[in-house]
């Protein structure tokens, strides 16, 4: 649902621009009998945010999830440090692990990486095979945005634009329907802080007037919108009871503002629409230009995930995707077991120094496992930021992979991690075995959660849901 101007607002003062400028303070109007149409934040149910993070090259399955399914606790997840996901133990209460998800195609027809990418969020067999594989339909993020009546989803990409680049978010079926994704983390950051408008190609970005005024004058939010408030109070449609509700509501906000001045820094940092705790200097470092460097891949991913927490906290968007790595990821990871090999991640996943053949080099498998653990540390940093922005109860951050494991390129038994309860709709602190459940059913469940506040008929890919993941 795209944020709209509040009733009575003057032209040029949209809710989105106000939230960008207001930073940590968001105004949700009380219910007014004379103004039944309200924005998403003012609705009785908070919006549900969905972020799909899609990794490449599979995982070392026997060392990725815990040995036994069932309840997840901080203690149980941390008990075996050799398991890659053990580093996520601080978030155990908000995690849902799922193994055994199957994609439509049982395995590669020609190029497993491109074909796996195409199936991950569409739940459909590819419209073609090989490295030019395209989708047979729109991806889940597109369907969610359409159901919400929202603009296109945010599309992010961390990796080299090489052999298999963007292949996750699709507008529809057929070639040419893939959604171009932002590689530079600065682009989304700049839109959120008001440095540029929707056109990210502006050569010399100017400071957003709303953000600048609040930053410079540190006005009370009530003072800043007093003109809009007065316009709203004077509308003939409002009853005396409505006007009283407005007065009480804005007095309550004034009281909160006064109280916030005395809050500890850690408490202030936990507010949803805030840049507190975000490494602003790292985003600003990419302001004048961006050139991809493989040895910084994990930092790019971390920056993308962290800025998405702000985007959701500010209700800038409700859905987005991040492709984590090129389909044949050429990153050379500096992990202990790769020190003597010096292979790319793609080659390690094949267990042989080749981009086509498959082998069984045990050192390469050990290096792949170490990369899995390193990537979970990157995900952990992102989850920490989502948690700090108070998003655990109305978000579903979905991590998954385009294939199950590297050597076979199989799309049988793919792993998934979901963080957040999606408005209380999803299991938490649980590890499930999907037992070959088709990913379309999993995606249908996630799409139902993502749109439950706006429609009783959510988008579907085929039919059926995976009810075991529901709360």
C-alpha cells in the first residue's frame, strides 16, 4: 500500500516526505468519523513488510541447520558452533528454519544457476533453459506489490554484473521482464534521507527541504505541521468529537516528544524511522561513484540489508528483494580452507576448480561451509538492525537459496530462513522439515501474510499453502 497524502495536507507535503524529514517521529492520526480514509500507518493493523534475500551456490546442508527439527532457542542453536546458522542464535526466538523445499524442476536442464534463480521467487519452471533462462510468470514480490496497490518493489543486487546477474525479481513472464536492481547501497540510502528524489540519476543532489528544515531548526513536529492540523480541524466534515480527538492526539505527541528528550541513546536508536545505528559514513563513501569489488561483497550485502530496515521503518516501501551474489559467484573468499586453494566461491561450490564440472574435494567443501558461516554473520548484522528498528512483529525477512547444494545444482531440498512473525502469522522459534513441499506453496503462504491487512483474496501461484509454517 503506497503511503498517501493525509486529508487536509497542503500540496507538496506528502506523508512520505514528512516521514523522511521527521526521522524518528511518525504521526498516526486517530480514527476520525468524518475522514474514514487513512494511510497505512494510521490503520488499525500495522502493515506487513516482506524482504526476500536470495543467495547463490547452495549450502553445505549437513553443516547448515541443526541436526534435529523442533523448537529453536538461543541455547540450543548456539550449542553446536560448527553449524553455520549457530551464529544467528541471538535471534532464535524470531527465527523459522525450513528445510526440504522443492522447486518445480528437479534439477538443472542446462544451467542450474540461472534456472534456479528464475524459480526461486516465481514458484514456476523456467520459461527457457540455460544461462538466458527467463521467468514463466511474475515473482512473489511483484504479486505482493500489485495486491497492495503499491509501486514496484525495491530491487537490490550485491555481486558482479557477470554471466548471470539479476535473475530474481520479475515483472511478468517472458524475456525482458527481469527487474533491474540497484548495486550501489547509496542509492536507496539517498532516497531515504531526502538527498535525491525518485530519480537516482540526479547529478548534483540537493537537500530535501522538509528534512533540512527539521534538521536545522529542530522544530517540534506539532509546530511543523500546525498549518496542516488547522486545515484538518476546520474541515466541515469533522464533528466536535473529531476535533477533540485531534487535540488530544497531538497533545499526546507533544508529551512523547518531551519525554524523548530524556531517553537514553539506546532507546532512541530503537525507533523505527531513524538512521541511528546505521553506518552513514559507509553509504556516503559511495556517493560520488561505485565500482564493485569482490572483496567487499559482504559489506555491500550488510549495507543493503541495514538500509532496508530503515525503508520499512519509515514505511517507504513494503516489499523488496536482494540478490546475494552473481549466479556463478566469482568472489574469492578469504576463509582458512581457501588459503591454499584460492578458488572462487562458484568453484568451491562445485568442489573442483571448474565452472562446469563437479568434484569432491574435501578442502573445497570445508571452505564452502566456512563461507556459509561468514554469510550468516553478515545476515546476523542485518537482523540486528531490523531488531533495533522494532520490526520483528510486522516483518517477514526471507533468506533462501537458488539451489540446494553446489555439486549437484539440485533444486530439491532447498533451505529457507524466515525472521519475524509477519504480524503474528508465522511460526517463531521453530525448525521445520517441509518434506518436499513445492516452493509455490511456501510463497503463497508468505504472500498471504504480506497482504493480509488489505485483502482476503491474496495472490496465488497455482494453489495451496504450507500451513505448517503458520502460527
